[in-house]
C-alpha cells in the first residue's frame, strides 16, 4: 500500500533506469501535493490565532487554543478515549487480520475467496450503513457508549487494512523456510513466531498503523456510539464546530495532524532501515 | 547417533492416475550414504518428504531404528535437512541460523556458542558468523545450511538435491565436502538427486526410482555392472541394448546372431534384452574367438578428449550403438564396416 511505495529507496528506482521527470509532470505533481496538504496547513496557523471565532488569515499569535485543549477536561478525555480505543482496536484488528491473512495464504479455492471477501467488505461498505447496522445491533447487546463497543466496531473496520498489508507481505515470504524450521525442531507455532513473524513484520506494522489511524479518525460510527460519558476526539471536534463554535478545534486538529505525521514518518524510517540491511 | 531408517510398503497417493510412491520398501542402514536416484516425477523426492514428515503416508510405515514414526510431525523426528534453495533464514546471521536448532532444543547458551563455532569450523566458514545469508555466495550458503542441519546431532541427514542450484565447479567442491562430512560425522545420509554421476560418486548404495517404485537397490558398482532391468541399464551410463527376438531360453538370439550366455549374467529367467557397455565393445575387422559379436557400420567418430566415441549402426536393422575407443585407435573412420565384439562375461541380460 501507500507506505510500501513511500519506503521504496530512491536508489532502486535509479537502477531501473527511469527517464528524468519532465518539468510539467513535476508541476502537476506539485499542484496535486499542495491540494492534499493545503487544508492541513491552513489549520496550523489558525491554531496560533488569538481570535475566538474561526478567521483566516489568523490574527495575532498565542498558545491560547493549545492551553484550552490541554487544560479542558472535555477535550483531554476525548483525546484519551480516542487513543485508548484506537490502540485496543488496532491490536485486535492486527491479531485477527494477521491470523486471517496467514490462514488464507495457504488456502486456495472458492471458500478462501469467499472468506477474504467477507473480511474485506467493511472497506467498501458506506460508513453510514456500517454505523447504522452497528448501532442497531449494539443497542440490543448494550454495547452503545461502552469502550468494548467502540473497540469491536473499530477493529472490524481495521481488519481489512491489516489483511491487505499482511497478505502482500506474505507474497514475498518463502513457505519453504517453515519446512526448514520444522526440520530443525520448531513446532508450527515456534516457526510462526521465529520465522514468519519477523519476515512479515513490516506488513503487520503497516497494517496496525493503518488500523490505528482509521480508528483514531473514525467519526460516523463513533457519533452513533457516543454517550455523554464516552466520546472520542473526532466526535468532540464535530461537536465543537456544530454546537459550540469553539476554535480549540484548530489546536486539536494540529495535534492530530502532527501525531499522525510522526507515526507515518517513524513507519517509513523503520521500513527504510530494514530494507537497507 | 546414526539411525536405521526402515520403510515398509510405503505408499503416497494424491488421487492421480498413478500413486506418487507405490508400495516402496527400503532399509537404510545406520551411517549409510543412501541415494534416492531417478528422473523427475519418479517419487524420490516424495519419499524423502515422507521420511522427513512433510507428507503424510497413504499406507505403510516408516520406522527409525525400532520406533514407528509414521505419524510423528517433522519437528519431532530429529532429522537434519538440506534443501535445494538452502532455505536459510534471511533475517538471521550465519551464527543465528546455525544456532536455531539448538535454541529450539533449549541448549544452554555457552554450549550453543561452542557448538556453533565447532560446526562452522567443520564446514570451513569460521569468521563468517556475523554475515547475513544474502552476503554469501551460493556455495557458502549451502555450507551454512549444512552446518545448521548437523549441529544438533540429527538421527539422519536428508539432502534434497542440495547441489542442484550450483554451477558445475562448485558442485564438485561441495560433493567432496559432503562426502568428507559424512565420513567425519558418521550419520545416516539420505540424498536425493537426478544426477547419476553425483549418485555414483557419493553413495554407499543407490535406490533407483521409476514411476513411484524402486527399480533396483545396490552399490553404485552393482547397479552399473549388474543392472536387472533395461531402465537401470539405461539410466546409469550408456548402454548398447539388443532387444532379443524372444525371451532368453538358454540362448540369446538377435537377428542373425546367436550369442553365448554366461548364466551368471542373466538377471531373470525371462530376461529379454541384452546390454553391453560401450567401454566393453571392441572393434576389429574380423570376429575374435571367445567373444560375442555383431556386424556394424561406423556412422561417426566423436572426439571426447580423453577418449573417442564411435557411433555404430549394428546388425541388419542398423540399431544405433556406441563403442568407446582409446586415443591410440585412430584407424577407425566413418563409413567403415567392422565387427563389434565383447567378452561374454561383460554382457548382461535384463528385463525390458
């Protein structure tokens, strides 16, 4: 996926003998890049504004909004909830998704394809449909507004990301190594831990990060599941704009953007280093 | 440390037209170097995988010494295995690869360090312990794999065409290496190959596979000198094959020739093909007393360096045959009519 492409070292591209990039392609690339990054970049100057409403260009400079964000228990609770939910959900999704990918990797035929489709379905289903379905069933199971509810729902939408990235990592994995491991005395479980896991770890980590970010950023299901006692950061951000018109959202957005960017950079660094060794 | 491996009526059937391994029985003696030889698809690799436990038996039993291991999973069989693609763990250094079976067996750390150093010395890879497999040549990688497969003192070492991926020169070097290590370690070796020369060089005994069955088992010399079937005669070395007009009944008859037969050279009462090795064929202008012979025309002389091969058209039908000449016999030229003769004791009557 995206992270894998980012991680391709530049040297390798040069070896393949690609022509130099023409100026117009650079221009288009630059424009597309700006288009993606600009909204994010608007939010950061705004977060240092002194205004009490949304204004652009921002006025003055202060850390007032950050102070709000980091002292107001509503925002802090929301942030903490999001981190807890995203961590647990991505852990669960990583375990399930990795197990599914490894299991399906050894299977051929209709049943395997069917199982793969079922696991991937949440990726293509409109979020609102999933949200309503989750809401109706969770009402019955009394999971609405609970940590378990958030974790289960977010894990379900995180599984496809793990499945895809681990499946692609397994594509480069030589299953004969497991035969070697078993001939050397490793049980199937030990073989998985000592041979398979280290060799597909990049796919697993990539999947886990995607699952984390997906959960961290998920707003539709979270809106349905929210309770006064438990709501996530995106839901609080949504509230702050629609109900309270609170510019603190600019600070919280900046924090989120910075955090997610850091995660991706770390991932890329880890990937790049692994490749060069 | 060395183990007797006993296969009894072993069958592996994938549900195809012919079973991959069909009712094979074979005893591999402790410390023996046994080669499973045969063309691809003959069942030799499947047999090795059955011994390793990678495949499950359809029927029959496999025993190590007196213990039935037929249903034992591979990691409990205590066998070392060498693969054609080396199958080294790419994320581990040489030392970590070699230490792997010891770590899985919970050997104490100081012992691991000592034994890894010893075995790396044995395969002449001292000083490479910190390298990753990708930094080594193919030959070095296979040495690491060999070290890893013997470091834990396996009951036997299984070798699945381990030299197949190497170039010719390196193959010779590693052949010698494998031979030396077999001598030093003394473990039972089971070696799979389709290369008859490799099999002849290395083996104490060869089991020749054909269509899922064992065609013949014996020392390389026995298989070469005393083949029992046409398949064996043809698979090991070159042969001149005369399909007899009728199964042997005291006389060997082919076209106009009636040949004398030494009863010791008859593989079975119903043998129906007479086989002569090219190096036993002599060419002359008239028949030599005390030998069997047939008229022949020289088709071509091929220069092979140390010797020359004469391609012959034998008898009335012009059956293609070969004779081997020393460098001194320079008088033979294409188109010449000759008598091809061989000592009665050097021919072999086999089942076709």
